[in-house]
C-alpha cells in the first residue's frame, strides 16, 4: 500500500516521488524451455521495431531499366563496390533526382558482378533503420539472445551490428536509403566504416556534418542533360513519339528523373486514352504535376515518395518538426515566382516587408535558418546569375507546391511577393549596367507572379517591370517577355487599362529596337490612339507614345512623317514635365538624330548646344541621356561630312557605351558602326572594313543574322571591299 492508497499485485510496481523521476526496467519472459526472440514466439514485453521481410533485396518501387547519364559518378563508385571496402559514399540531391535508382544499380553490380553480399536498409526513420540494421546483424551471425537484448535496449544496437559486419567472412555492400534526416544515423552512431565492406547512403540532406566524417565522401546528384532526359521517355514509351517530341516533354518536366519516369509510365500504360508525347506536352501546360502523378499507379498505395506532388512534402514536414515552419512559407512564396534564379536580396527584404496573414508566419529571425533548411534538404540551391547571388528551386517542385495552396494562401503570398519584387526594382542611381542586369533577373518573376495570381496589383507590377526592362536597354528580354504579359493584362483588366497600355508601349519599343519596324509602327499608332482617348492629348503617357511612334518611322525613311510626332512630344513634355525632366531630355536627344537625317545642320548645332547645357545642369555625368545626345550629335557631324570633328566625339561615345552598357550592347555596336562610317568617310577604307567586319560578327551574335542593321552592314561591307579591291 502506498501513501496515495494505490495497490500493486503480481508483477506490478508503484513509483512515487515528489520530484522528477526517471525509471527504466527491462522484463523478458519465456515459457519453460523456449528460446528468446527471434528463435521463439515474441512476447509483447520484448517488443522492438518490426523486422523487415528482407534486407537482401533492394526496396525499390520500380527498378530502372536503363540508367541514363550517371556514368561519371558510376565510374567513381564502381571501384568502391568492387574493392576491399573501408569507405562510406553519400549521394545527395533533391527528391526525385534518381539517388535510389543509382544505389540500386550499384547494389545489383556489387551482388551479381562482384559476388558481394548486399544489404538494403530503409534509413528514413529510426524504427525502420534500427529494425533493418538488426536484421543485417542477424544475417551476419548475431545470436537470437544478442538481437533480443539489442531490440530491448539492453545493449548498444549499433555496436552489435557493426561488430558482426566487421567479422563478416564475405565482403558486403550496405545501402542506407532515404537517409533524409541525418540525425537518424547520428543518434546511436549508425554510420560507420568497415574494411569488410562499403556503405552507400542516399539522402536529400546536402550539408550534414555527418557527411564530412572520416572515411565518408559526398557526391551531388543533379538533373539529367536534355538528351538523356528525352531518351528516358523514349525508353519507357517508345511508341508515344520521337526524340524531338520527347525533348519538349523533358524540358517542361525540368529533366527530373522521377517526373520523367512517371510521365513515361503514363504514356506506356494508357488504356482509355492514347496520347502522343506532343499531346502529353499540351496537357502538361494545363495540368502539370497533377497529370504526371497518374503514372504512379504501378507503385502501389502508400508510396508517397513516388509521387511528384508529395515527394518534397516529406522534407517540408521534417523541417517543420525541427522548428522551421517558415521553410514551407518560403517555398510557397517561391512557387509563385518563375523557376529562374531569385536574387537573395529579394528574399532578404522579408525582414522589413510586412507579411501579415501568412501561415506559417515568417519571423524575421527565422528567415535565414528557413532558407538554409531549404538548401540543406535539396529543396533549393544557391546559384550565381550574372554576378548576383540567387536561390533557385526546380520548376516541377514549385508547381507541385503551388498546386497544394488554398486560394486564401495564394492571395496572401501574392501580396507579399508583389511587395518584395517592387522593393527590389533598382532606382535611377544604380549603375545602368547593374540596373539592366537586375531587371533582367526580376522580369521573369513579375510575369510568373501575374500568371500565378492575376490581379490589378500584379498586372501593374508586371507592366512596370516590362517598361523598366526596356528603358534599361534590355531589348531582347523585353520582346521575349512582352507577349505573355500583354495578353494576361488585357484579358484581366481590358485593353485600355493603363497597365495594358504601358505593357503595349514597351512591346512596341522592343519591336522597333529588334528591327521589326512595321509591327512597331502599327502598335505605336494603336497605343497612341487609345491613350489619347483614355488619358487625353497632353498626358505624359500620351506624349511618350508620340515619341515612341517617331522611331520606327525614322528608320524606314519617313522623316517628314516622324517630325511632327517628335516635336509634339517635346513641346508637350516641356509644358507638362518641364525642360529639365529626364523624359523631356531623352526626347530632345532624339531630336538631334532626326535633324541629322533631315539635313538640318544649322538647327542641329543650335539644339545640340542648348541640350548639352541642360544635360550638364540636370543630369548626372554618366547618364544615358547625355550619352545618347553625344552619340546623336556625333552622327549628325558625320552626316554633315565633318569627319574630323565627329571622330573624337564618336570615340568618346564608344568608350562610354562600353563602360556603361558593355561591349556587345546594341548601342555600343551602333557606336562602333559610326566609327567605321567615319573612317570610311575619311578615306581610311581598310580600317573601315576591319571595323565593320568586327561589327557584323558581334551584331549577328547579339541581334541575329536577319536584323536590318546587320543586313545593311553586309551591304556596306561588300561595297567597301569592292572599292578597296579585296
């Protein structure tokens, strides 16, 4: 009888304390003459983890028929499974990249080609690891009593297992598969090395200190090259299409082995449908990972690792269990952006940006650990894009995460993402070359955010980024991004919404800069008409459209038609914005080129002199508008035949263009072309030919072989070479 009045009988115990109490008891009961587990019945009092049915057979849902593009890593690891042992090899990579498939091939080669004993243990959690490793010990000769004691916690289980692995009279290969939580191996010191065999670990965790231990070597496993990825589809579904159509599907699936395997399985085992790869590619646009997962039916139920839509949730769950629920929010945020590199500065702004309504909430002090968690679990990677440190996640991963969000979650995250991208837009004080690089990185994310969460805020942001991209002279990128952005904004807000008109204006400018003058003129007239109707004739946007329209007209020789539009823009901007406005000065700088082409030399001199005074007063020394004004004035001097005056100014312009915008920028190439024209006009034909050859070679690479500038340069080159007798 205890003081509390409790009673115990038989084998019962009562424990009573006024403070903390830690009690550990071990009870083993056997019938007379019965052997302890596993030689006889297993009483509940000796229960341990359930014993796996086999550790001699790889636990692979669908063994790969052909292993594509892993030869480099196989060449490193094959000698390890054939040699004397003593090493542990850790293969890490994102979920679905084929780590288990690689381990399966090594296991098969070790057991069939090299006579090794193979052991395959599921290391995804403590119970399965412990049970599997004790089964390995039993295979290598551990007695039933020893196993029972280890299972019951009476002796160190890992010591027992490695004792018998060290005593093995046959060399072995031990695969510890899906060790995504390294602490499972660390607790109890399960990861060791032995001279009698080789250990292979597969894991999503890329940076655990456990992988840097003595005798342990790590290897990163990435995505397949496009050709090998396409071949995987052809291996699995040879009748669904040719290699070209397989490349399209492989590219859309991001060359991820799991997604490729599921897609190929789906195509090969259709009953009610008979899609080709082309049709499958079209369906991916609409359904993405939802359709990919249909190929998992052959895996059986409960194999969530074999589903694209679930494979990464395991890692997110693990991060949450380790106190980092913010990692889920961070990945959801990334899933609304493009599968392109995201500058770390964008995410760093989460510390200052209000992020109300997010669940799980993002605590500022947990932002860095959450990002580190994504990197450690191979859910994202650090990359450098054009000199900028970025984070990037796989497109299929992002798509599957986005598909799992509720509308409320998506809406809240879209607000935060829009605020982050808006805050990341570079200001006017940023170096023009850096501004161009930053905008080129941000543009695909603004477009993707608009597609993922259409709304007035995301539409306005996408149009703003598109215009900034064009203004930074990223002409090819603007033309590439514009059609999708324009289509989405117009469908969402209507063709006369300011955001739609701003996006159309940028698109018209990009068409002009890329040599598509007729298309640019037509679009400029369309935008101008709509802005006049919606905003009025003197609105700054309407005046900008007048300025924009003059450009394609000028380059097709319609100077007389272009002049009134440019002068209307300049006069209106002086009234509305002021003479010192950067936009007014940019229009004024373009007037110099118009006057040059029209042969108005006296007016050119007057306007240039006045413009340079205002630019010096109102703009920074390295401003692109001042540079454009000098460029256009040097061109005017060339047109007037004043080569000696034009040459030093043209050389200065070229040097500044290279410094500010880069040697291969279209406007730097224009300055180089001007140098060739001046050399030719000065009678230095051989020098002019050499310069023009350089221009053509670079322009073909930057602008394309059919750009009007390139075609014009080729005509000049042929004429000059004929004149020089080449």
